[in-house]
């Protein structure tokens, strides 16, 4: 049986925080169906506890286990370990081949 088409979505890189991987204004395509693996570019959404809205981060996934993930920020290269608790979504950014 044929598979249904995969649903990608895209957004414009908002600023230099995604540099050097993405330039400001570049379209960033996201594949929400693909599982994230270390080395992937990922989009992470974290809900705010006391107010509406989410914070979106684009980074390189460095490590992933059952309770945490490690990301490296573009630009600064800073490494962050985040608890999976409180993350509303993790999506893989689709790389061009």
C-alpha cells in the first residue's frame, strides 16, 4: 500500500542565533515524523510554566537518553543539557542533500 505523504513545515530563520548553520531569512524545513539522532539539527519547543507560549530553539543534537537531551547552540557553541520533562516538541530539521 502506498504511504501517505509526509508533512513538512518551514519557517524563516529569525536572526543570527542560528548562524553559521542557517542564515537570517533562510527557509528552515522541519520533518516532524523523523526521530532525532545525535548530529541532527533539531527544533525544540519548551512550554513556559506560568504563561502562554513556547520558546523555540534551533540547535545541534549532541546526545539523547530516556530523560535528557544535550544540544549545542549555533553561534555561541554553548552546550546545554535539558530535561525532556517540559519539552512540548522535538523536531528534526530536514537537511538538504
